[in-house]
C-alpha cells in the first residue's frame, strides 16, 4: 500500500479479531539498501521494461532484469533476472553484451540512485504469538547528491495461523489512517518521471477501423523486428532454443514480406535491408537446423528398443558438437559491427517506412499482394502432381510459407475468413516442413554415421551398434515422410476451401 509520509500506524486494538493485538517493532531487515540504476540518455531500457541496477552492500551486486519474450511480444510480469557480484562503476561487459540489440552504439550511465530503508513491525496476539508482519519501506530518490523525492510503501503479510479476517481488518485500518492502493508504477519509474513512461523506439502497433494499408504493413514490420530484438539476449545466454527460432522467424517474415509487398513500398526505401537480413538469417539458420535435428533424433531415440539406444549416443554427441560450433559462429556474428549496424538499420527503417501511394488505401487493397504468392503455390501443386519428389515438396514449402506470411500480415485487418485461410496455410506448411526435416535428418545420418562409428571408442561391436541405431532412425524418418505425404491432400483441400477471395465480398 502507498502511504503518505505523515501517516503513523494506527493502534490495533478494537479490530475485533483474534483478541487484543500488539504492534512490536522488530529489527530492520536492512539498514539501508542503495540501488543505482543505469540507462541511456533517452531511458531506452526502462521504456522497454528493462532494469540494470547496482546494489551496494554485502555482496555488492549487479542485476539485470529482462521481460520474458514471446512470439507476440514480451510479458512485463514475467522477467528473467541475471545477477553478478561486483563493485560499482561501469556495468559488467557480460550484462552489456545481453543488451546489444537495444543499446547498439548508445552508452549507459547512472540515471538515479534509490536509498531504501525498511522497518519491520510484528503483530502479536494475546498469547504473544506472531500473527502478521508489516514491512514499512521509505525510499529517497537521489540525483547529483541531493534528494529529489521520497516514497513510502507498506506491505502486509499474514501468518497461516492468523484469523481469516485479520488481513482485511489490517488493510481497512490502514486505509482509515490514509493509506491508498499500491501505486502501479515502480519506484524507479516514479523517480524518473514521465520520460520513463514514453513508448520504446518500436512499440507494438494496434489497428483501428481507420487504419490504412500502410498501417497494416508497418504493424507487421514492427512485430518482426521486435522478435529479433527481444530474443537477442536469449540467443546469447543459449539456454532456450526458442531464442534462435523466434529471431529467425522475425528475419524470415520480414524478408518474405518485403518481397511479397514490394509493390506497396517505395523502391528506394532501405534497398540493402533484404541482403543484410539474408546474412543474419543464414547465421541463425545454421544453429536452428541443428536444434531441429537434435530434437528429432532425441524423439527417434526414445522410440528405439532400449538395447539399441546406446548406439545412438555417438550420433547425438557428434550433432551436439556441430551445434556448439555453429553457436559460436552465430555469437561472433552478433558481436560484429555489421550486426549492430543492421539492428540500427532495421529500427530506423521500420520506424519511418516509405510507401507507394497504394499504402494510403484501405487494407483490403493488400489482398492482391497475397493472391500473387498463393497463385505460385497453386501452380506448383498442379505441376508436381500426386507424387512429387522431396526436392519439389521443399520448393513448395518455401512458396507456402511466403503466402502464409503475407496472409498473416493482412488477417488482423480483414477478419476471420483471412485468419482461417492463414491457419489452413500454416497447417499445410507444417506438414511440408516436417517432411523436409525428416529428409534432412536422413541425409545427415547418412553422412554422419561413418564419422560417429569411427570415433566411437570401443570394440567393433560398439561401432556396429552405431550403424544399427542410425539405420533404425533412418527407417523411422522414411516412415514419417510416407505418413506426412498421405496427409497432404486433405490439408491442401482445407486450404482451397478457405480461400477468402473466392467468396462473395472479397474481390480486391
């Protein structure tokens, strides 16, 4: 609860719960906690919900708190906390590295210092047993060695043995004395003022009934770039394969949409963006391909008879080694000047995109840009016939993904029928993607089995176990491809039935 500076804790007698209550001042949890917060001149970090803090004390510690990224944005309520022991001064390079995508060439410095003292009050019942605790925090905001503001905050905790209505009674008593609901803003944001509430450089965009085609495109481009920015630190920490996956999706979506909607963009706008994105996508793709293959092999390994699982271990070890090499190569790319320049170009370009005149029209005009890649899909299906080769299915997969990405750009503006079409394309594309992954797995196993068996320490029997395990996994991947091929006609039929411009009212 927020409380004014002059409020005194009211007497607790007469609450009518659990007999007579007594307020006892306990030893302070800390005498004073001094936290120095670091940010850029324009508060880019706090505006994104990120805090970089140094806390004096024992131990002296640096803390970096980052909102959890997702496919659709970030969860401000779910954060990742990274802490390092160290003295004050310049922030550790390890933490600044995790902020590269946001900072780029910006420097951070101390923007405010918060001095917090805590006084703990214990509430005893008539038997001198603790039934509740009140923590009273007083925070002084210091800038340039002078106090700029003060905040006071109270938290109440009730013991399990307390009367059921004790918490409500305590809260009501404090409200009567002048306490109010907790301020939704953190002490840091309150101390920094309105600038801390400004939107980040690429805020998620919403659509309205008055949105233009250009608004729809800008919203999609913002979302793609934010996927890359928000997952950069996840890639560097390398503890969640979704980091590479989502960053790669962001680059692929943006590249694909730049191509699909080229007619709605100014030809002179960001001419080098597609080439730079291709470089980044290639670096991300090397790691992502290893992650997908590792996941597939682990699933296949779990399906092998227990007696054969040991033979697959050298295969997994070889792939893990390859993955480690590609991860180091990716980190090298992310720490390069070229990457920093690309992030700057991405942010600057999508902040102020340059459109062709059609962007001023209604979003419905963008349907024609979806029809074009979908016609390519339809022609490919007709050309490949009932029994396409693996290579032809891979080509089809790329075309389907491009049509799907374009459809997903306009679906939020055009309604449920376009969303249904996008979902059908996604389902068809997933089958094609799984088929491609199974083909890649077989090809990799064929090339890796000799190296894995040759590097296996042990007898000839151990080496034969590797070959046997690889053969069984290859057989499972072939069977998976056969099953997926059987599902393709039904999935394609769903796509054709969902095409929205074949229905009344959707001609562009």
